[in-house]
C-alpha cells in the first residue's frame, strides 16, 4: 500500500518556542499513516525535543533532513539565514506528496500547507504590531532603504516569488490572525489552535501560592515592566501577592531595567531566569495566577500553558490571546483596568471558582488530542483533493 511522503518544515527545531511544538505534533499526528520527513536547519536532537514537547517520535518512523546554516548567519541576519532551507523546499518539492511549513509562509513552487505563527514574514505588519527594539539594535529594524535592500537580498537568495506562498492552504493560529490575513491579503484561512503540551501537577487551589507567574522572552514588546506597575497598584490596595518573572536573562538594556524594577520591589517581584519542562510545569501549577502584557500576540502559548495548569490568567485587550481566556474579567485595557479586575478577583473566592471552571473548559480547545484530530483531517482532505486535481 502506497504511503504518501510528507515533509514538515521548520527553520530551527530547538527547545523553547511554541512553533516547534506544532512541528513535532504535526509529525506525531501523521506518522502512523504517512512517511514523515522533518526538514530543518542546524542540528535536530529528537530525544530532547520529545522530552520538552511531550511527543514520542523515533528516528525509525521520522526521517530528519538537516540543512546546514552558513557560519556567518548562525547568530544574526535572520532574513538571510533561511535561504538554503527555502531553496531546498522549492527545488525538491516534487519528491514529496505534500510539504507543510510549521512556521509561517513558504513558497514551495507548488501548493502546500502553511501555518501562520506570527507576522514576521511581513515587515510592515511586524512594525505595526511589534515596533523595532530600542537602541542601536533597533535602528536596523526600522523602515529604510538599507532595510529594504536587505530583505530583497534574502528573497533573491531564497529564490522565492513575491506571491508564491499564496497558493498554499493557510492555517491561522487564532481567529485574530485569521482576520488579519483576510484584511491584509484577502486570503481565507482556517483556524487550528496550537497544541499545548505538558503534564501539570494537580495542586489543590488552597495549596497554591497566592502569586503570579509571567513567562516568555524578556523583550520590550512583552511589556513586563508594565506588569510590575500593575501588581504594584494591586499591592497598594492591601492585597498580599507576588510575581515570578521567567525568561532568558542577558545584559540587554531592557533586562537591566527590569532587574532594577525588581530590586526596587524586591519584597514581591523576582527575576528567575529560564525554566524548562517538568520544573516549569511544577512552578506554574504551584501558583494561582498568571499575567501577560504582550499586545497583539498572535496566540500566546505561555498563556495557554498557564490556563492548562489551572491558573487564572489576565491578558491585554488585543490579539489571539483574548481567545484563550475569553472572559471580560480577564481582559484589560489599561494598567488601572488590570489592577481593578485583579483586585476584584483576589477578594472573591466565588469569582475565582467561576473563572477557574470557565478556563478549565477553555483549555480543552488547546489539547494535543484535538490538534491531532484536526491535523489528520486537514492532511487527508488536502491529499484527496490533490489526487482528484491530478487525476
């Protein structure tokens, strides 16, 4: 019996991000019925990825194709780094029955499937939703003739056409992303929420710490400094709570400013660095609350993780993260609005119980089981329609 040959493409399969989980769980969903090839740049440690993302893939059922990263592009020049991957996919697309991009748009030279993770592929939208970082580094990200030439060079090296990716079936990671794709490109998409992995300890509510966790990259667009302002206002009302900030720590100006804020509020605000896998799941589940302040997040995998762990989580009004919590008491517009809503919830055990029940139902939308079913349906339908079109 013929088994269709499917390539799942991701630019860099390493532990830590949300789109990597999508790539692995697409493979997990399809290995029983198809010949799966994982295509990525750099080294792929499947065992570590399985441990981090909860997948159970083996090299006997998944073939890994590694595309070397040119040395000069290993730590910089993101727009140029992937040109060899793009060339591989376009040149060898005929070897596969289907190619799937697990991270944003790709031109395969033929129709495939692509999952939208964010809008980094469109420089104008990237600037709209997440302005350039501050300082010297941000100068290169600003709109300029140099920036335009740099991006055009990347397209030229990759050998892609301007609109080649538009022939693909496009999958959005939220209804918000779907709306943007329709408004900006006129493209109809389908929404499939990313899989949220991890087995979180079932810690009773009254045994959890009365504190907040904040998880993610510590960059200006995440607005962690504003979260400290919000919880400072909460503390001034007499509520006893605290904040743990998790994310990679370096010597950037923004992280230095966060460290100063935590030092000024050292009684309740703590910079904790990165956490992974079981330790991450344990710490989240030990706390009652979570919070984010990244505006226009296309989905927000860390938010969904906190919800799955049983936390009550607040998010700013905008982006796909609103769909995760889906409750007016958990969506805020301003620092004052956030503080007011948090205080109301902290003061009411009844409201806490209602919100926990609501979020428990929400978390079912982001299960690996649901994701697996939707991926199988998507791929089966694509291959059937493709077979008819070429018969």
